[in-house]
């Protein structure tokens, strides 16, 4: 009996270690990819992988929940000003990655306020996008494996909203008006690439060495976030000296494994009910 218990434990441990895509991520082609984030720039966790996937013949879509209209220390900017700036920064970054502008969808909620919004309304909006786009793989903040993953407020909300929407999208009697009135169909997302996860839960590493420079270039487009523009925004163009400094700092943010630029994810395949198990 003890031997059986030991073998059962080993089975689940091995299964956890082997929980990786059947086909390596760098060989994916012909897939539809959807990333759900809280803010314009949350795709930076995955931009090397997204650039690779786009270049390899996959279709990449980005859905952002907020306009990012609060994320600044420059009090001369209005919320409307900042929302417009951050939209242009996101579109500029996606252009570097090769992702079409019309593959960017922003649901328009206020930055920093997701947890106070109508959850049903947000989930309905995400379900609509999932049913329209019908992704083969959903990228989202990791809500946690076995226990809750701590994220700052909007990221925390986005992680659960994405998981809840993935679950709701598969049930034809949930948000039924989308089916009876809009012609959409229920859809189950088959696989997930969860980012910003606990390091112990990463089970899939993607070598982005060939895309690291492109990722740095894309990240540098968020002038209002990662430059002196955070304190005093003077426009989307940095001086050559500051641009060099910003790119050097951004290069240090890229994870390294065995000397290679990498992005790490918790890959999960199966029913959305079990994302956290």
C-alpha cells in the first residue's frame, strides 16, 4: 500500500514536470493567440514569445482591460491625455513586434479601478472576445497554482477575470445573448500560457534570444512608463542619450537561463476549472 502511494505521488510529480506543450512553442504555427492584460504594456511579459509566434505564421491578438489613464507621476497630464498616449505607445510597440493594429482591443476601463467595476460586465466583454477570436492558446496573468498568486491590484483582478471568462465562454447558456443575438458560439480555450507566475511554477521556457532586441525596442516605446516621461512627459521621442540608457535598463529586465534570453510561463492544457490546480 505504501509502495502504491509512493508511485501515485511520483506520477503526479512527473506529470507536473512534464506539463509542457506537446509541440515546442518555437514550432507553433497556424495558431490563434490571445493575450489578456490589465494595462497597455502588460504584454511585455511575453513580447519576445509573441514576436516569435507572429513571425511563425500565428495570429496574435491583445485585449487590454484598462486604458492605463492613471499610471504617471506627471500631474500636468489629464486622464484623457494619458489614455491617448498609452494607446499610441502600445500600438507603436505592437508594430515593432509585427502585430497588426487592428488586433489590439482595449475594453476602456479606468486604470487602478478594476476590482471596483462590475465584474459581470467585464467578464461578458471578455467572453465576447474569446468567442469571437476563438484562441488556441490564451496568455494571461497566472492566478496561482494551488494558492493565490499575489499581483498588484489590476493585475490581480485581470488574472481572475481572464480565468473566469475562459470558463464562462464554454457554456452556451451563459451570456446567451451573444449566441442568440450576435451569432457567436460557445468556445472552450484548449490551452494557456500563464505569465508573471511564481518561479517554482514555471514549466515552459521559451528561448527568445533571436527576439530579445526586438523586445527591448518594443518596450522602449512605453516612454511614459520607463523613462523620464514617468515624471514629466514631453513626447514620444527620447534624446539619443536617454534612449540608450532606457534600453540598457530594459535589457537587464529580460530573464536569462543558461546565458540565453528567455521568457518563462506556466503552461496548462485542459478545462479552465483546473487552471489553479
